[in-house]
């Protein structure tokens, strides 16, 4: 391992370089996961796509990302986190071009799946580079900065996507990734390499395949339930059987993607359970909100994107401070209050209708929602990484990212079915409006459950008594 590893400080040149590369790289993946939502309606009109195909445009990316993030984290631990990270960035750039040039919905879906594979290499690497390079005393601040600016990328997605769709073309929501990818590669060249010297040789390819088959089967079954019920039932069964087989495979594998020992830590297990609930709700809110603003409220893509600006501002101003606060008081309270604030904001968002009052129905709810995100994102990430040894940073970040993407994936697949939407309903205001309200209530319930889970199971670290002054 490089001698500078675990000694870098936030204020040093190397520290700023590591943060810049990690933020740029993770922003590529995070931005893409939200910017596409604003473009979905135009994509559907241009490529004559159904609601199910639009779900796959979103979920094809999330499926491969969630399925292979664990593998990406393991590759980084063994071969070098910077090397795998840069490979992912290059792949992301190439697949973004394929997405931007796709002539049909089917080709776009395939390109999105390939884009998710590349993201599975760069996403866990971005956080693992921070965990492996920074001194322990600076990690909370570094993670807070990373998560805060990464959260801004997530939040700015609808705004940027709306401008590109309305002023240029939906294809540019993918092509815009190219200059960002080039800049990321240039910065990442100066990042110190880190790896796990105890990483086991060999990879659990059967585990990766079972994970993909499990998530893929569940996703296909949920999306196609109304159009192909018989095939959907078979897909759901295949997904469930594969998920069970994945668990047993991990228990007997000599190089598991998901080491069962990690979940011996109640803190790690609870944080990931909270991640699943919270990011399922986040994925559902972002998917439905921008469609509601366009289909029911009658806003254009740019107006719909600009409407989400309050989240961006709140995350930009407060997310970094959320990480510093959690470093002082522990993660339990922020991880409890944050989801509850998000739930309150989601309930307020459910009031959006054709007679839109922006300030009370959009700006206020999204400000409350943004405060919740700023409170929970950095403490959640820090709690996950603090629960495992430093040498497992790549695997731990991979697990948490996989859980987050799986939550969004399953929510986007299941919610339209739960609320009774399908076909071209995203173009029918009176039908979509009723489904939207129910979906927001479901998301608020998931967020409230995440907050309750954090209060019951998350614990603050014990005080460092060794640092106390002698009597």
C-alpha cells in the first residue's frame, strides 16, 4: 500500500485532489441517475416508448449498477481503487455516447445496462479512495464534503436535464457526461493508489451472476406484471430463488462478494437496512415528481427541473455541516431526524396538482426534503464505513451502494404497479395524478420507517476514553 495512504489530510494538496476525483466520479453516476428522469417524457414521445419501457430506461442502469457494485468494490480492493475507478470512468464515457445515439427504446435500454456496469466500477471506488487515503481524524469531514457535493449532483440533475431536454435534445443528458469524464480522468491520475493487501485472490463470479439474476427477475416481474402476468410470475419466482441461492453462495464462497461476517455488526446491518428504505423512497419520489410536474401541472422540462432547485441549495449549504455534526454527536440522531424530515416533505409534495402553487406545493416541501437529506447522507455513509475495518472499505462501500441502488430499482419497478399505472398513463393527467398521490404516501411511509429503524438500532460510537486527560 502506498505510504501516503491513511495519512492524507483534508487541507493538503493530495487531500483536495482525492476529494476532487471522488466527487467528480461519483457525480457522474449520481447525476445520470436523476438527470434522466426529467427526460423520460420526451424520450417516450420521441422513441414511442411505453411506461414499462421508460421504467427500464431508469431501471436497466440501476439493475446492473446494483448487481455489480459489490464486484466493483472487490476489484478495487485487490487491483487498486484508483485503477478500477478510472476504468469505470472511461467505460461510463463510452456507454454515455451509446445512450446518446440510441435509435430505439430497446437500444437505449441495452446501452443503459452497459452504463450501469461501468458505474459499478467507479461508484464504490470513489468512496473507497477517500477511506483508504485520509487519516482517520479527517475522514468524517472528507466524507461529509464528498456526500454533500455528491448530493448536489443528484439534486442538480433535474435542473440540468430539464435545460438540455428543452433547449437542445434529450440525447444531451447522456452526451454531457463526456467532458466531465475527461476532467475526472485527468484529476484521478494524481490520486495515490490504495488497495487491500489481504484481498483474497479470485472472484465470486457465481455470486455476481446470482445477484444480477435475482434483482433482474424481481424487477422484470414487477414491471411486466400487468402486460405479461404469466411470464412475470415466472420471473418473480426466478428472482426469489436466485436471491436465496445468492445468500447460500456467499456463505460457502472463499472470496464472497458479500462477506456474511460484515453483517455480524448490528451497526452495519441496521445502517444498510435504513439505506434500503430511504433510497427506495428517494428513487420513487424523484421518478414520480418530475413526471407529475410535466404531465399534471403542465410544466416544461426546464421548468420542472428548475422547480427542484431548493434541494440543490440546501444540500450545497448544509450537507458538509451534516457530516461535521455527526462527527460530534454521533450518527443516531441525524439518521433518525433526517428521514422523518424527508417524509414530511414528501407528504407536502403529494399536494401537487393541475392548479400549481409553486411556493407552497413545491419549494417548501423540497426545502424540508433537502434538510432531511443534508442531515442523513453523511452520517449514514460514515456509520457504514466505521462499522468495518479499514481494509474492507471497498467491500463496505460496495455493499452500501448496492443496497441503495437496489432500493431505488425495486421502488421504481414496484410503485407504478402498486398505484395502478402502466402503458401510456404517464401522458394522461387525470390517471397519473391519482397514482402520484398514492406513490408519495408510500414513499413517506418508507422514510418514516427508516427513521424509526435508525432510532431503534443505530448506536453512537463509544467515547475515546484513551484521549481523556489524566486525573
